[in-house]
């Protein structure tokens, strides 16, 4: 391709603008859901015009899907943890840690994702099927390989994954409730450390070969 035809890299200012839009939209969708948010409310919060926002995203649904894609990208990165290790104990501890770190660092993203799924994944079922199912099956195959090697006990590995997802995601979606019951304004680092140790130990005990 001639040098004159090579696309220019996105300008830093544009990347920052997109990042700010996604961050604000993520917060609003987390608090109010898809129906409770408008492009006008996002534009107002950002101090820009609706027309300026439409330059980056042609509709509210396009922006919503961009937010979900951004959240899902971060969430899926942790799903590669199991395949990176041959030792089940190390792999599972790293996997649980990655899931809890996501819950701690992206609670609003988790809230958007949870709202969408609870609502039937109307806007995102195609992406979920395309992106999550192959990775889930790959992780189940990893567990199955460890079971054949005698490293872990054989259980229903698909439901085991669901248990890990639900327990780690609870530390995002129910963080306020958990903190309230513990008498503190919000969960602290040590709470996530304790959760990591407990969840990992529970899973590993379940998988301990007889």
C-alpha cells in the first residue's frame, strides 16, 4: 500500500474524547438503565452538544453497545487465565483474582452488563453468544483435560464456571449491600483479598481428587 494510502492513527484528543464519552455513558447506563438515559443527558454531563456526541455515535443504541463491548472486552480478558497455566491451583487462583479485580475496578461496568442480561440481553445477545460461549467451552475443555490427567475431580464444569462468575460478580453488583452489612462505607482491599482466598479455597476443595 502506498504511503499516502496508509490510514492515519487516531489522534490522541479523539481517543480521549471517546474514552470520556464511554466512561460517562457507562455511569449513566449503570444507574438508570438503557431506557432511563438519553443522548442529551450524556451530552449535558460532558458539556458538549448532542450533535457533537452524534459525531462519535450515531444513536443511543450504538453508544450503549459500545459501552457493553468495552465492558465485555475487559471481562473476557480474565477468561484467558485458565488456559495460561498447567497447574489447576495456580490457574484457578489467578482466575478468581482476575474476576474479583474486575468487580472491584469496574463496578459500574458490571452493573450495565447485569442490567442488560437481567433484561433478556435484548441489545447484546448476538455479541454474548459470539464472544462468551466459545471461551466458556474452551475453559470447560481445560477443566476436562485436568480431570483426565487426574489433577482434579470431575464435576459439572459448566456450572462450576457459573458459580465462579456469580460469586465474584456479586462483589460488584452487591458491594453496597455487603459493605452495609459489614458496617463500613464501602468494601476495602482486604475484603476482596478475603473473598479471593475463600472462593478459591472452596473451588479447589470441590475439585480435590479423591
